[in-house]
């Protein structure tokens, strides 16, 4: 299978197959990834807690079990580093905050349990902004994570450490949570795939707001097949999550090949609501003929997203106030100013404002649902901008339009969050300066597999995702 470096860019599905066939040992694969981390991570700061000795010991144990013909699980001892926003038993989890600098959870998040049961080995944690707030990955505990395609640029956030580690071959698969784009914008900036599934597709526990549907768990991968494999493991019902979907996750192991002739796609540059840098639009429009070559009918159209900004701001503010009001009271001096702003905006809200935002969200959902009666997919930009200088905390203006807050420049993602529809960030091109740009594929209600199939067809036709960062090779 080539050099150790090549092992680090071999798809997870192929690595698992090689382990089961005894062509590769788990220890060999683990050693290659740890060496890659040693070599590349100092340049990007993606993995912020690493347990190399424990990882190698667990890899050895899996090899010993394989030698006894024991079943290794679908992930066969592959390494993964979990976002530092997610509880991991016995492994420091800081949430990117000095308040939790030394916090060590006594239990795993539900999806981490599933990854371990499937044979994955947790080797550490990936960087995230404070309380996963914002799409530039930096914090007071571990500092900044840099874009692997240009170290002077941001990798996005809040799953920026995971996307960067994945892009650099430090891990073969990655997790990522998403509220306003945290599992879509970092893959967009790092040339990997990121899937925000439907609420309930990947159950959440522990979760203080189990009936909420804005925040959820997603995933990232370097190939669509790897994404489908990971979803088949993370998805599935669980009584600890009252909105967990009951469908079998085995559906995501079905063949991804599909005939797209006659499929109707609505393409929108901006949903009629927000500015987008011309270079982003230009690169995506160059990719549109690929969808047509696949047999799709592509038309310019979009649903009515009026009111979406207000809805998202209210519901996000309410969430932040609920989750962090006590921290504001007790640790204000340790909180970032944007986090303070978001909490305080939530504390200003009254019950009527929140109730009306929920009602307006319902109206928006039905407008989009009716629109998708006529179209199979909606495609649009993932991000309104290309990766920007890492020193810039958040985008202040786009095309001369002022952004009023740190979440304003993410409407291309946050508007889709409100719809509850599955959405995937799919690499589609590069700027002349070598910065990645992705297209966002949005499917119908709970139709993740359709999204995976279209992403797979596009991936096979373009091979944009094959391009690696120079620092990783």
C-alpha cells in the first residue's frame, strides 16, 4: 500500500479492509498516523491532547484479538481524535475554555461510545473555539489552528481542529458538531467532506436540551464512502435521545452509485438574502456543468428565506443564555467577548420573542418543504467567503456589506440549519491562490442517503477532494 505517509491518506474503508485481510496490522497503521501527527501537527495545531502510548497499547490489543480470529468491528482499530467540545471518558475535555482547562469527564458522549464499540481507538482531542462558538478555531487554552493549505489563513470552526487533522492525514475519519455551520465550514476551508445530518439521525447524550434541533452531531471524512461508513456507525435509535430516528443505520452501507438522469437541482448563489464573495460564486458555477453531465437538470431558484436571520439570532441567543448564563455570572473575566455578547443577547429575550421565532421557523420549514416538492436538491455555497487571515477573529464585511456580529457571515449555513434538512459540504474547486471552496448539497427531509449519493457522484466525476495540502506530504 506504499509508504507510511501514503497509509495516512488511504481511505478508512480500505484501511479497515486491509486489517481484516491481515495485509496490515493495526499497530502499523497507528504508528504511521502518530508519526504524521509528530511531523505535521506542530505546523497547524489541530490535535491539542494526544495519548500516543495509550493509542499504541490499544492497537497492540486489537492486533492480539485479530490473531485469535476475534471480530474487530467495522472500524478495526482505526485512530480518531474527538473534538474538544465532546465529553470523553478519562481524557481531558476543555471545551476550549480556561474554565475547564483541567476537566476530565467520567463518561463518553453517546456517539463516542458507538465509535469505540465499532473498534475505533480514541487517540486524543482536536481543537475548537471556546464553547464551539464561531468559525475561526482559536482559544485561550491551546491557541490557534491554522489552515493546512495556507498557514496564514483560518481553518474555519468550530470543528476546525478535526477538519485540519483529517486534511493532513493525522486521522482517517473525524467527528464534528454543528449549529451554524461548524461541521460544514471547516471542511469547506480544508477540502474534505462534512455532513450535517437530520436532527435525531445521530442521537445525542448527554444533552440538556434533547428536544432541540439546532445543535447536533455530524461527521467528516476524506471520501464519501468513508462518510457513509461513519454515519452507519454513529446513526441509529437510542432511548436516551427522545428524538432519535428509528431507521436502521445499515441503509448507509448500501451502494452509493445512482443514475441521476432527470434529477432536478435548484442552484442559488445567495438564497436572495446575503452577500457572497465573487470568487466563491465563480468557482461553484464552474462546477455546475458536472451536475449537468451527471444527468441533472440545474436551475437557478431558491425558497423564500425571509425572516431567517431574526429566527436564528433569537433561537441561538436563547440557547447560549440557557447553556452559559451561570458561566457569565461566575467567570465573566474568562469568557471571550463574542461569547459574552451571545449570552447577553439571549438574556434580553422574553418568552413571546422566543415563541414567535419558533412559529416563524415552522413557517420557513414549510416554505422550504413545498419548494423541494419540485426539486430533489438545493445547492448553494457553504461559506460566503474564502479562508481569511487567521488573525481576523471574524469577517467584518463582504462585498461592502457590514457584518454586525460574529455569526452574520455564516448565513449560508445557519439558514439551512433552520430547515432541519441534511446538508453536506463537498469540495468543488480552488481559488488561484490555492484555497479550497466547497458546494453545499442540501437534500429533502431526512434523505441523508440521497445527499451522500449525489456527493459521491460529484466526487467521482471531479476528484477535487484528492488534492492534499503540501505540508502533509
